C-alpha cells in the first residue's frame, strides 16, 4: 500500500509480480484504507481470473486442468502421460502424440482467456481417444460448449499476429 500526497481522490491498484500495490490518497482514514484495499483486491483478482487460466503458471497446473477437463467432458477417459508448455512452435498452437500420450502447448497461449486455453486442452485430450480430425473427433470436441467461439478467437489471433496459425494438430 502506498500513500500519495498528490493523489486527491482516486484509488488504483496493480500487481507487481505476486504483490498487489494499492495507491491511495494520503488523507484517507484507516477505515477507508481498509475498505479500498479489500475492494481493489477483489476487483483485481476477479479480472485476473477472468482473463487467464491458472494453468498458465506451470506444467503441473496444466496437467491438473487436463484432469478436470477430461473428467468434465471426456468421461475421464483421456489421461495424458505428460502435458508441457513449450516454446512457440512455427505452425501449431499445440500438439499431441497419441501413441505416447503426450501433449505440448505453445507458450503463445499462456495469455489467452481461460476458456480458449480450455478448448485447446479439450482438443488435444480428444486426440488421445481419436487421432484423426474426423466426425467422431469433432463430436468429442463439441462437448465443450465454447469450441466454435474458441476456434474463431484463435483464427482472429493468428490473423492479427500474422502467424498463419489456423490449424491445431
Ligand atoms: Zn487436432
């Protein structure tokens, strides 16, 4: 928490790594201060959770999210042996090697909204059951309700970045 004599009325907050910094006017009472720190924390955390997935933080978190999504959409029947964040790939957002049960996700996706990353994971997990992009495969993907929207989001992202990344593998 930082008090500023120049700050008259406004309160603002941001994250500096894991630390939340709250800027408040110097003249605020401690009761007001307490209120605003709690308020800004609530707001910031809500914004954070809405934007990105906790799975972005580590390979372990990514694996945990895969377990949840497999249970929710794929009958618990798509369990990878490993799921890893990898440096950006030239032509892919993510890839799966069904024979080995491994999934790799491009670092480019660390900052996409949680619901987009979830789609990617459902897609790759579905490949553990059906390797090809056939009707059966897309029926599995369609169990995740935001599949269409996520595909549109990724096409837009790819076009905006001039990446030419429209296909998932
Ligand atoms: Zn695919």
